[in-house]
């Protein structure tokens, strides 16, 4: 198994709210891969759960770490790119 990670800053002035979190969870869930997201030093949450994502309470400028685990680096990187687009 391969795990790919990326750090991304919240770019929406209103923070990471329900609409982008819902789309992120849909993409993660549809992939069937393991996706986690969280802040450095804190427990990560499942990327396919809107409620879990909203509990992060991510505000403008905060940095989150996204991790994708897949069979290959290429597969994980492709999904990671799609997820990053939600920010």
C-alpha cells in the first residue's frame, strides 16, 4: 500500500463550510480509498464523512494535512489532486 500526503491551507474566507466539505466527502467516498484529513498534532478524521470533516472547524488560512492510501503512488496522487481542488 502507498500513502501520499499533502498540506493545504483553507482559501475560502468563510472557512471550510458544508458545501466544499460535502464535495470532498463525495469524492473521497466514491474513490473507495482510505482518506484522512486533520491538523498537525491532532487526530485525523475520515475524509468520506461530512460530519467528521465539519468537526475540524477549519478557518481561513489554517493548514490541514490530507492523506490518501491506495495500491499505488499514482492512484493515491490522482485522488489527492482531485481532493486538493476542493480548497
